[in-house]
């Protein structure tokens, strides 16, 4: 069973701090990794994708990928209350690249 | 207007009834998906379709059926609804290809279904 694991949280950080969200995956052959944000009662939306080892930055968000250790992380700098949401990690299934394997998500609360 | 539109947005139905959730998209994408989301179980793929003639079962297709009426329309049916099908259902689309465009999934606003 291929899995994507995330700490469910809630992760609570003060406004302005760095929030660090982690995700590990079991499928060693996976090549594509995604972070989606989901506000309560709303649909998920893509915030970052990463395909190569290392860091990818987009504004306040940085995705980090380490394929050898099979983890991907998301850093949110200068966290804002509007960042409070559930963050879903998704990994493309190497055996069936038509599918994504989803984590259960980490709930983030940014406190003013 | 939303690019991926689901109807109905909310529905309460009785056990044993047939119900259809409809999805239409204006993004021009070939790929469409139906997911359900349950607390503690996350997003689970029910069915997916990569073009009008391509329908595939996902992780949890039992008790569901789908129809891809056109490139822009993909409906999900519960032939005989049961209470454990109470969930939030999402339709989604993505572009064709393995590049970034083919990897980004765009979700509809969701349909809350309650089976009593």
C-alpha cells in the first residue's frame, strides 16, 4: 500500500513565524510532489509543486524535496492568520502516473 | 463563475435512493475526476476519465457509477445511496500531459451529500 504521511496537527504558530509542514512518502519511484491548501469547507487549491531535489521558492512559500530520504516539506515564512488552513501533500503514483496519492493533511493555525 | 461547477452543492437523500452529482467545466481540460473526502480518511479517488471514451475506477468505486457525457461534463451516480456514502464530493480537472499543467488538479467547490 503506497502511503503519504503527514502529521495531522494542529500545528500552531504565532503570526510572523515560520511554519514548517512535513510529508513522507513510501513510493521510492515517485517523481512529482504537490502541496495543496484547503480552507475549512472549501476545495483544495495547489500552492506548490516540486520535481527535483532541493528547494523551490514562491513568495513566502518554500518547498523542499529530499528523494533519498523520501520526504517533502513546505515552509511558510512570515505566517499570516490567512494561512490558517489544512495543507495536503500529494505524490504522483510512480506505478500509475495517472493517479495522485494524498496525505490526510496537516492543520495549521496562525495566531495573531 | 467557477471554472469547475458542481450541482447540487448540498443534498440530503434517503437510503436506497438514486442520486446524481453533476460536474461541468469551462477549463477545456480532458481529464476529469471524482473524489470524496471524509474526516480522517482524506481525499479518495472514486473514478477518473482522461477523455470521453476513457473511464477508470479509482480506489473506492464500489457503489458508484459515472458518465462522461462530453469533454466538459462528468457525472457521478449513487445507484442506491447508503449512509456511509455521506461525504463531501469533489469533481476535479487537469490538463493532459506529464508537465506541470498535467499535474495541477483544479477542484470544484464540492457537493455535500448526506444519506439518512
